């Protein structure tokens, strides 16, 4: 069913998001190269475990370990770029980083579909093993050894952030399962969500009063562009994760397309994003980031609304591909300007902490997007099909002919949620300040 499928992703995202704050600091303390390689080994081993599992429960556990490995890697990539490239060249470096993501968006879904159709779902995990081995060899040879910095670790902060996020996400995601009422005894969905919010508030208070070394140095948020970039990337993380579920379920359950065919829908997005990323990255070093980031976020909103309006059981494929191509424009314009603006003004000593916070907010957005879209899809399926708990097609198999119109309506309506959330990110980037490196005579305005 939908909740079980979503937990395969949410378990990964939770294990990915919660440790990011401390793994960013681990990179500063022990060196980003060493922490990256450790994370890659954990991720690769967990991928093998994922493919060998025989139950959904084992798969979710394996995904937790896989997410933890990823959490060790991600902050190091951004920190290395921040510490290696000067501020006026960082946008181009971030754009190449984004271009690789664009290639991944093209190869991942298509290769995933081919593997599922031919060898079985296990191979979408087994394929990570040789990639991980090659990646480890290349990282050992090519990633520079950067100076380490001494850090203390805020274990209280780690515990509070982990507990708060788990309570909040579990409450949101499982709300539909318990009809937004009682879970057991006095424990209700809304009390769980409320407890999560309270714990997260306590986490922020602790960060403010901790006189040693807080997990999140709140001084980072004195930089206006860093704060706004975190708001923007949270909305982007929410939307990127949330949009994939209804689109892929619609393609496979309503149109009865294979995983490969469903993955091919994303080709226009990946091609356009990959082509635009280097060009936009070069502009990001010379042009006010407000112009580039707002273009990308506005295109994202329009594309999702457009896609929602054309998703129907008998829509021509070209009508679906056009808004997906616009999603490519959005991705091409978003990633480099937002990422480079987040860290552009930060001191090198804060590179790890800044990258950890930035990647955490992005993944928190993804976790909330996964949970919220699952709850909304269940609610809309119940409303459109007049049934409880969705339909058999929720797992990806074709739904009965009589249910396809209602299933399409539920999935298309669900796409409007990430569009609304992206509006907050769009407003945030409109308030970007001009970065310091552009405040010089002759800078492009």
C-alpha cells in the first residue's frame, strides 16, 4: 500500500536528514575525504543488504543504514567545493555539481526501470555496489586532503533534533492510517505532531543557550542570504520528493506503463537541466542570484500546475512531456544559484557547519514532502474513489478501468501541494542581497 511504499523512501530520508548536522562537523574534525569514504563504504554495503532483503520490514531497515551512509557523504561534497574554490568562482563549480545531478536524473529513473523490468527490483540496489567500489578508488585518488578543525559535538542537540523530526514526520505520514485520530490510548496523531514541534522548539532554544559548541551555530543565520537559501532549498527538497510519487504512480497505475516507460517521462527534464546547468553556473558568478533562482522556482511552480492540469487517463504523451521539460528549466536555474548563494559569504571555518545545515534543511524538506504527499494522496484517493486505504494500484500495478479517472484526479490534485510550498521558496529568493563578490565596480548588475 501507499504508506509502506512511502516508508521505503521516508526511512532513508529520515536516516539521511537527522545526522547531517553532525556529519558536516565530522568532516571538519576528521577531514571531508575520510568521512566521505567512510560514508561511501556504509552506503555501498547497505545497498547490497537492500537487494538481499526478503521483506518490506528488512528493506526499510536496510534503507535506514543506506541513508546514514549518504548523510556522511553529502555535506563533504559541498564543503570541499566551498573550501577549494574562491567566492567568485564557486558558482561555476556548483553548476558542474548540478550538471552531474542532471545526468543522474536522466540515468537513474531509466536505468532503474530497465533493471526492474529485466532483472528485478533488487538490481536497483545491487548496481550501487560496483559504482561504490569505483567511487571509493576515485575518491582516494582525486579528493584533496583538507586541513582539519577541532570541534566538540552537541549530543543533546543531536538527540533533540532526531526525536523532534521523528515525531513530526511519523505523525504526518501515518495520520491517514489512523484517520487523524487516536493511535493508542491517549496518544493521538495531533498530539504526536504537537510533541514533535515542541521538541524542535526546545532544540532551537538549546542551540541558543549552549555556550560550548552548538550543533547548529545560530550565528550562521545572521547572513541573510544563508537564511533565505535554507528557506528556498527546504521548499525545493519538499517539492522534488513530493512530485515524484503522484507522477510515477499515475504513470504506472493509470496509464499501465512499465517502470522503464515511466522513467522515460523524466528524459526531457534531465536533458534540459543538464544543458542549462553549466551556463547558469557561469552566470551565477556574475549575475544577482535573485534573478536566476526566482526564474527557476517560478518555472517549477508553473510546471507543476501545468502538469496537474493535463494528467488524465487518455492525455497524449506530448502534453505530459512539455511541462516535464519546463521542470528541466526549473532545475537548471535553481540548484547552482541557491547552493552557491548559501555559502558564498560564510568563512572557511564554517564550511562544514554551513554545508551540514544547508543539506539538512534540504533533506528535512524532502522528509516532510514524502510524509505530506503520502497523507494527501491517501486522502484524495479516498475522496475520489470513495474507498478507504486507497486501491490495489497504489503499489504501482494498473487500477481497474472504472477507477482510472478518479485515480488520475487524486494524483493530479496532489501535485498542487508542492506547487504551493514552492511559493514560499520563491518569495524567499526575491529578498536575496547582492553577494559581496558582486559589490565591486564593473560587476554585472
